C-alpha cells in the first residue's frame, strides 16, 4: 500500500507504562506523515491515562484485558463497527502476544508487528553474549514497524501530555530551561515492579542525605500506589523534612511533581521513562537488567549506574528475589558512587 493511500491506522500497545511512553515518538511521527488520517490506539484501560490527551491520536480504544479471549474478540468487533469500511488500512501490533493477536485479527488490510529481539534477549540472559554491541533503543524499534509506510525518526524524545497541555500547539517540556547540577531539587523514586530492580532503601536515603548536606538539595519522594511500601521505607530513613508525593493515583500528579525537579534518581522502572518524557535528567540504578535490552532513558541527559558481574543480566523483566542469594548487582552499588555519577552527568 502506498503511503498516500493510508487513511486509517490502529496502533496496539496494551501495556505497560514504560512501553507506552516509549511508543509516543511513533504516534508523533505517524501524525506528521499522515496529518489527515484517523490514528487510533488500543491500550489497556489502566494505562489509557498515558495517551488520553495525546494530540496526535484520533481515538483511544480502552481495552478491558481482564475479560479473557472472548472479551478481547468482542471488543475488537465493537471497534470495527465504528470504522467506515470495517477495517483499518494499517494495524501496527507493538505488543505481539495472544491478546494483541486476538484484537487485531482481521482488523486491518495490512498488519506490521514489532520485532521483539527475542534471540538477543535470550543470549544476554542465558549466555551473557551481546555486550558492547550497538543498542537499538526500544522507542526506535517501535518506529521501525512503520518504516514500510514511510515513517521516519524525527530525533526527538518521548511525550506525556498533561490535560492542560492538549491544545497548546507545542509540547511544554521542550521549552524547559537548563536544570541545575548539583540539583536544587532532586526527585527520588525507589519503587519498581520487581524486587531485583530495586536499589536498597537505605542507599536511596543515604544519597538523599548526601545531596541535602553537601548542596542543600531539596528532596521530592515519588511513587504510585504500587510503590507505597518502597517509598515508606525510604521516607522513614531520611532524617530531614522532604516533600512526600508518593502514593500518587494519577500519572499526571507524578509528572507535575517531576516538572519541579532538576533530576530524578530511580530504578529501571516506568517513572524513569516518565521523567524522560518530561525532559528531566535521569540517574537510574540497574540491578538484574542491563541497558543492552534497550530500555535506558531515551534522549534525555542520563546516567545508568550498574555493576559488571558475571551473573548479570539474570532476567529481562525482573525477579522476585536474587536467584543466587547475594544480590550483588544492587548491594555493591554505593550512595557515594551514585552521587559521583549523577554529578558527572551531562
């Protein structure tokens, strides 16, 4: 299909927070390439907030992923009924699992799917092969799915549009002034979905104290409802007043707090990508995962702090516990080292 024949596109990316933020450059470039097209996105309801006010989308199709196979198929049929010709010209499946297959089956005239680089991930985890090779960031891999319809990389970063920004005609974080280093305000997000991706609470607290004592840095503690316990442990170890914005029920609340900060200290987690989307410099501590998976902060000043160990990576998503019992990937990273690398970040 010639690119000038494309009048409707559906992007499927059901989850999760980080991946959906990483797909936002694709949304922007699709709209640039097809300014008059209908561009819809199918996304799990719990993550729809991330793209609800994205000005490049025509419609957000919120999918209840708890309904099972029959429910997914039913929701796909409902989406088809809203189309003039009952099919999209192009479907881009960026999830590539059973649920996305069930939703996209017969949904488009042409379908392109994401290359998930499974062989590369397997070699890294099982064989510890692939270090030092060219890293293709996940955000660029999403863009590659649309290369056959003429979409190109504009070199810009991720986006998270707040409700009040939707009709501005420009993306406010791009006008962000240079941040201060050492930071006047440092956001700290100690949470992550999996245990082996969480740096030690006492090290986060030590780093906060180091910046506060040496530079007078103010600390903002960030995290969603799932991060409540991780944030609580850090908060109780910090001996001076901080702004505690943890337990946020909306991604917009967290984004607005990030906008006040000069930088973010976090784990390999969704909030790392949120900071990148708001153009906030990121210092991320990586434990069981490695940047070779392609999930490092995208197109924002950043540093990834990690230990070179023969057992890393032990997983590409995270684990509930260290399989060897020593958790060296996190235990060996000190607050002094994190502070040093943060201050050296450009």
